[in-house]
């Protein structure tokens, strides 16, 4: 049986058959799939189903090792950093897993004023952030949707000291075509929307009220965003609601739909795992909990399935699991996050937060840790500012050319962080990371990177190529 919707079509029968076919496998078949994955062309669904079934520790180690090689081959050792900015927790929906749901009386409601948003932005800028993800529940104060548009203007307008926010991504409820066009006009980077679950029956059970009950309106939101000219769209699944194997295969169907309709798939995939949330029993007892091993498998399989799509890891997860997943395919992480509106200026407050954070470390500490692990923290925002978005980005990414830009841009933005914001400890660890990364680069990008880094050391800011 398949589910037909106007745009995206999730074929349930095909998913069931693929999972079944994937059960018949042996070690040589797994190794043959992994060898093909190294060609960086992605994998057919049945191969993904085979990899999902791997449990032998040695073979699983090989799956993780292959994901690591693919990640390093495409992204090198950079890791992009961002922070979410929760502007409002007002919401008219009833998602049973979320603290912001309308009927949750335990939550303290708050929509930040534009002045309060500016204050939050100043805090983030003063920590060294350059990329922000604006997040809100689905109900806006009296201005309606203009509230979000004004918030984006406020973020871009608010500078502090030597810094400013250079890319605003947005995670808000599905919009109409016209609203998406207005969002695009605000110069956003990525529009993010998670389907939560692609399983229609489960979707109906966990979305009890409000506009979000409409599965099709949500699943077709990335189509409308792209039709409105937003090239970079991020999708995702809330893991814990339904069987993760089903969700991965459905997510891949969604990606194929976008690729065939628009010539380009999503810019990023997010992999939120359900976390405890105030006023939600479901959030503490997910119906399909995902173990740490399976979570690592999910990231590795996605990395092999869509080698060129960014994978985002939030601070929902604890420091240890975050560290492990960097190697498996994650390319962007949030750091120093708060999920309560006003949380940066006034600190973390569970009574107004969306869910419990797993990683409470400040940005400086995360950066030091990331650098010690051998990664280059990056605050780069060059691509979308130079129009390298959507298909143009993928055309550069696929032959491996994007690394020529990412490497030098990561180093220049990291140097900027070290000069302007780092603690002395982080600065000395970071300088060593930059020296090592330069030594490992090919001659041409290395020359460019050295020039850019020395411009930053000489006082120039926002240097990119
Ligand atoms: N309100 C908009 C929506 O639902 O699309 C956008 C913002 S919502 C705050 C962002 C995402 O948070 C949701 O799409 C959902 O995946 C995630 N989320 C909600 N409750 C969560 C929980 N208890 N643990 C982890 N993630 C959660
Ligand atoms: Fe509202 Fe989004 Fe939370 Fe659902 S997930 S209750 S729509 S904020």
C-alpha cells in the first residue's frame, strides 16, 4: 500500500519490501556495499537496508570506518558551528513530545520583543558566533508572521564589538508560497523543517491539534520553499517516534523526490533524538527509543547514502556521543545552546525551555575540545553570500571542489575567533590546530589559506573566498 499526497509520495510498500530484502545478507555483501560507498555516489535503498541490519561488531566497525573515510574525503576535518536562537515558545499545536505544545500549563510562555532579541544576539556575537538558527513555535504575537521577518532583520542589524551574525537559518512552521517568498527576501541561509515522522499513522497519533496535524502540508513544505526560491532547505526526523529503519528509507524517498523535482536535494539533514521535555510523558518514554549504537549507525548510513548533504548534530546529545558522531559524518554542530527564549541573556530555564539539553558546555570549551580532537572549528558563511547555494553548491561539492573553499575559509574564520573571543587556553590549542591543518593542505589552497589567515592576524575581518 502506498500513501499518495500531492507532492511528496512516501511508498510504504516499497519501504517494507526493502527492509525485508535487506535482511538477506552476509559479510561479503556488506563489504561489497562499503567498497561501492567509497565511490561517493550514494547507495540504493536496498543497500541501506542491508547496512541497517549489520550487528556483528567487526562488520559494524567497518561500516563506521567507511563513513569516516567518506566524511573526511568530502568535508576534510572542518566542523561548522552555530547556535539556535529561540525567539518565542508560543504555539497553537499539540505535539505530544514538545514542551511548547498549546495545552502545556507547566510552561512559562514568552515571545521576545525585538529589543530582547537584539540582546540575545549581542550575547551570541560576544561569544564568537556568526551563524544563528532562529526557532519559534507556531503562533506569533500580534504582528503575525511579520514577527519572524522583523526578528531576522533585528539579528542581521545587531552588531557588537568586532562581530556580527553573518548567516541566519530558520526553523519555523510550514509557510505558504507567498510567505516563503517573503522569507527568502530576508536573505536567510537555510530553511529547516523536520517531518518528525514519515509514518502517517504515527504522525496522526502524536500531533493532536493545530495546523501541524496536516501531514501533507508539512511534508510538502520543502517543495514550497524551493518553489519560492529558497535553494538551501534542511529536513530531518525526530528519532524515537517510530522505527528508525522506516524513517531513514522514507527520508531517502523524500530526498529523491526533491532531487528529481528541483535537481538538488536538501542542503542539510538533522537527526534530533527525543529528549525529556516539561509536561510530556512521551518525551521521557519515546515509543521507539533509539540506542546509542543505532544512533551512530543512523549517522553513518546517512553519510554513505547522501555523501554531499550536511548532517547537523545539536546539543540535545551529550558531549561523548557528539564526539563519536563527528567522525561518522556530522558536518555542523550547535554549541553553547539554550532552548528557552531569553536563555542567553538570562540563562537556562527548564520551565520555559523546549527540551533538556545534553551538552551544557560553553562555546569556548566546545571549540577547545573539537580542536583537540583534530577538527577545525569553522564559522564560515561564504557560500550563501557568494551565491553558492542549492544546485550551484552541489555542482561544486560533487567533484570535491568545495573543499578548496571550505578549508581556507574554516581556517580564516577560526583565526578570527581565536583573535577576538578565545580564552588563552583555547587560543593556544587553536593556533596549534591551524598550524597542523595548514601543513596538511595541498599547495594551492594552503597558499590561499595562509594569505587569508595572515590578513585576519593583521586585523582584517570577514575574510573569505
Ligand atoms: N514549531 C516549529 C515546528 O514544529 O516545526 C519549529 C520549531 S520546533 C521548536 C523544532 C523541532 O524541535 C521540531 O521540529 C522537533 O523535531 C524538535 N523537538 C520537539 N520536541 C522535542 C523533544 N522533546 N526532544 C527533541 N527534539 C524535539
Ligand atoms: Fe509547537 Fe513545534 Fe513544539 Fe510542535 S514541535 S508543539 S509545533 S514548537
